[in-house]
């Protein structure tokens, strides 16, 4: 049984259909991330689940209860906002305990639970500080503690790390994942950052124009995309015309084993995608593999190398620990089957 479920949910603003007959079922305790380009509808889905928007069609269920027409206060959900939404005139302890106070919990219980929540997010002893006395990363941890202290059925995250620098994003995404897993809270997470989605998620759902393009484990979306949109959205990819015959595929005279995502009955023409990290260069090979280096760009942990092969540019990545090739050099290109996928 799904714990959070959207059934045929549509949302329109005037003549603009933002969500189009969306179906989504999330098991209890799982964290699902909505990923997609700007304007794809992912934040609207979050707002529909929260009760901040109402669907034009369809139903929303939480723990088997139809909450489509319930207010946000009656849904037993909490949201962690991009802007943190903390009260500047309150101490951190008062911010975290605010929800409990509204529920009529006694002062002694609030103080105890606030202390426990602050310890969870590594802010023990900060109860009497104010928002302007702590960093952005600490503010986000306060917002997380404020949500966790209520022990909601569903936890929603709206671009929670977008205002933090790269190092803080990394530590905060680890903290979010740790606490979400520890408390087994069903969670829906919205981000535009692919690496962030991969790091925190059990499942990633990619949206475009109000529809689900593909949903699955991060590794599946990257290694086995179902469309060219998905292949390009999940990372860099090279595309080659190919022909499938038996257990192999011919790519411009280069034969490779049949990609795993290709149906066993599929024969004939297809488009072969190859991730840049699945291509390497050798000093020897067949004439069909010969290529010429056109550009080398240093990117920190790796070099991005563009070669010309069979009249078309091909992007590959080489670890920065290796000696990079030089523009104008000739090599033989090797395609590793683990980084290939077919689109039909």
C-alpha cells in the first residue's frame, strides 16, 4: 500500500495546465525527489500535497486517508522551505518549539523535545541564540529540527539547500538523509540539482511539462534512460546512429554487445547513447576506432576531451590523475559497454 498517493491529479492556472493527470505512489519511509527543468511542475506537486494548492481533478491520499480537500493544518505534514521561514524575533528554541506550542503541548515537554531536536541537528546549546546570530547552514538545520519535532506523517522539502554554498550543501544533504532514514519519514523532496537528488533519494522522479518522464533509482535513470530528453537531462551523453543485429550493435563500423536496456526482440536501427566516462583512448586499435583530439578542457577532477570520430565530435572524460592528450594527437577510441544505452 502506498503511504502517499496522487491519483490522476491535474492542476491548471487559467488556460495553462501545470500538472497533467499525474499518478504517484510513495511507500512508507521512502524519500522521493522531484527533479526537472524550471517550470516543469515539481513545486506545484509539492504545494498540492501540502494543501497550499487544490487540484482541478484527481485525489491525494496520505496513509489511506483522502486529504484532497483538507487544509494544511489537518494533513499532518511539515515543509522545509528554501528560505527557511524562521521567525527573527524568536530564539532558535522558540522557533523549533513553535509548532508544539500551537498544539498546546506543555512548556516542560516543549523544552525537553526542543533540546532533543537541537541535539539531532548538532545545535545543542544554541537554544537562546537568535536567527541573525547563526550561519545559513545552521538556519537550515533549525528549519529541519522544527519540522522533525512534530513527527509528521509526510515531510516536504522545497529546494532546501539552494541558498547554501557547495560544502554546506554536501553536509546538509547528508544530515537530511540520515535523519529521514532514522525516523522513517515518508518524504517528497524538490530540487533542480541532479547530484543533490542522487545523494538523498531512494527514488528520483523526473518531470517535464507537468508529466512524469521517468521514475526509478538514480542508477537506473542515469544508465538506462527511456528517451533522449532523459538521457540529456541526467548528464552528458554522445549519440550515434546504430544498427542492432543478434546480440550486438554496430556503431559506425564499431561492434559492441547489445545494450542491457534494449528489448531482446529489438532488431534494426536505433540511437546509441554513450556516457563520456565510458569512452577511453588507446595508442593502438582498428582503423574504425581512429580519432583525432580537437580540444582538452581542465575541469578539476577530470579533463573533458573532445575528439573527432567518423566525422562527428565525441565528448569523453579522463581523470585528472592521468596525463591528458594534446590537441591534434591521434588515438584509437574505446567504448565500454557498461556506459551505453539504446533509444528506439
